[in-house]
C-alpha cells in the first residue's frame, strides 16, 4: 500500500494522468475519478507535489493470490500546490476510512475499488 501511495504521489507531482491511471484496474471507478481530479488540477495550470498519504490504520479483510481487500484509515498530508511561479501548502486532510480492493494484474497490485 505504501509503494502504491508513493507511485500515486509521483504521478500527481509529474502531472502524468497515464501513470496515475495505470495504478488502477481498467474499469475502476476510483481510477476514473482520480484521473479526472488530476486533469482538473492540470487544466488550471497546477500540480500537487509532496503529497504524502499517512496510513493511520490498516486491516486485511480478505487475502487471496490475486485479490486483497483492506480496511484503511488514512489522510493526505504535506501536499503543496504549485504553478504560475507559486507554491501553496494545502490544508491537512482529515482521516478517512476506506474499503480498498486491490487486484494483482501482470504481477502488480492495482486498485479495483475504493468505497467509504
């Protein structure tokens, strides 16, 4: 999960929608929403850098060779919006609890679903 979060933060910082989308399964609604959010930031000429996801709690609910279901409490911290020669720290996120379903695709874990 930490590696996945780091890859997501790198895609956001680079403004790389394709790299972000590759972290999700093909039909993932969560992936569609995340890519749409990144696109909106890019359309405004902004990037989100130094995004750090703090996992406060994680529990495995289901574990199979190609499927993993987690209950995770996390928050986004230390993110900075940059663009137009400026940098502005974003407010710290409040903790949120999610049920995250990951699937192993071509040897990598990808997010299939995220539900509150």
